C-alpha cells in the first residue's frame, strides 16, 4: 500500500491518531481490485470504518479507463473511510440531499468527468465515535478510569463542491449532518461520555460555519503534481477543510504533505492522488488528536 509506505516514512504523518478519508475504492480495476481502506488501515495498524458512496459503473475517468482497458471491476465500489488509533463505535452513513444525485450518472459535465464516470449512489458523510475508551462484546463503550476524558464524534464528508451555490441542496445536506451529530452526542451522553465533534473532507468552504463549528483549515489546499521526477505541492486549490467544536485548541497546522509513490527500482516518483495529506494537531482537555 503505497499511501501507507509514504506515511510510515514521514514522522509527522505516522503519528496521526485519526484519519478522515475520501475516495477510497473497493474492487476497482484502477486500484488493483483492492479493499483500499482496509489495506491502508492494516498497513498502519489502525481501526477503520468504511462507507460506500457510489457503485461505479465504469472504470473511472478517461485516463483510468485507458489504463485498465480490458479489465472489469470486481465490485466497483467507492466511498469514505475513518481510521483511528482507538476503538470505533456507532459508525453510520448520512446521505446528502438526493434531489440532484442523478446528475452523477446522467450529466455530461464535471459531475461525471465529462461523461466517463457513471455512478449510482450519492454524496455522503461517514460518522463514528472514537477516543480513549474501550468496548467489550455486548457492552456499550465506557471511558474507563478518567470519566472526564471526551470521546470524539468524527466525520469524513465528501460533498459535490460544484453544487455549493445551490442553497436547497447544501442546507438540506447540512441539516441532516447536524441532526445526526446531535443524535450521536445524546447517545454518548446517555453512556456518560462527553463528546467533541471533528469533521473533515472534500467539502464546501462554508461547511464548518454552517455546522456551527470552528474552521481549522481556512484556505484551499494545494494539489499533488509531478515536477520532473518528484511530486510537488502545486497551489491550484483543493476544497479540503477540517472543522471542530469551538472548545478545541489547535496547536499546529494545517500542514500539507505530498502524496507521492516511490517505487523501489525506479528513479521517478508518481502521484498517488490529486489531493494532498492535510494535518492539524489539536488538544482537548489535555488529550492530543
């Protein structure tokens, strides 16, 4: 797993406790038919949850179709993932407003990579609870010795950013996300667990303010680009944002890292994805995340 190799060779990434991931394949020819989220989690030694966003009806965009010509997808699934150093519980998918999702199949424009990507499903967020608590089989999670340590409601969200100006779509989607996070907080409170919300992903610039959260990543992120034989950060602007409750204290970041593959027997690096790694370090009641 090239992503995991890159992370394990970068101390600032290897120490990350929680990952919020978008666009991970399961059984796609373009990614060697792998269950990519599980492979990534196993390689890093982390717990994971995965949620399907789309059934992909083609092999991907024009370049991906050309690269995998003659191959079929085994499952053709594509979605979001959450990885955590701590146990995960209460994982759930929250679908965004479905009224425009047919464009992800029928459009000939940006939504389908100009007709090459045909998909069934829709944009969504994947949520779970994590933190320094434990859960035995048949038991609800408990914090353990320190009853004041919070758990984290974490979310990986993937919006259709080109629809950011559609007020009906964005506000219905945000309302569903807010409602689910509030429900998760009530469930955790019934178990005696205080919670902190942290959410990230490829989403609208106003997502954090719409959700009533502080915006920890305030500007567009750079993009991975091959320059000569090395993958560099190119300031072209990607909609990668991170939000958290207002009582979270960010202590460093955002910091950006290129997602580069480095074959053992080749001199040239290659781009693993268009999005970069974005990290932020934060503290909540002396708990680092």
